[in-house]
């Protein structure tokens, strides 16, 4: 990569900027920043409840869901046909 930059550029300031752009520390820092951003987005995008009140609310809603402990019962089915 350095060889291509050396052959294509004559301006020393631009040459310095291009070498810095493709250097390993710059690429490593960029990769580290992207990884940190993805980690932060992953932590904030979870569906788990945050805090005690939210956790209790989520657990209460799960108990009220169909099939849960406090779910409303279904209407009784008639066994005999009374017609």
C-alpha cells in the first residue's frame, strides 16, 4: 500500500495524510470504536426489563399471559347438546 501511495502522490502533506490513514494504529482504533459502538447498541437493544419496577411489571404481565398462573380462564364448553 505504501508503494502505491509513494508512486501516486507528490505532495508531502497529502503523502503524510495518506500514510497515516492506512497505518495500523489508525485502523485498530477505528475497529475498536466500531466494536464499542456495536456492544453499546447490543446492550441497549435488549428486551429485558431494566430496574426492579420494570422487572416486576414484566413478570406480572408474563403471569397474566395465556397459560400463565393468573391468566383468565376460558369459558366452559357444553358437553351435551340441548337442542
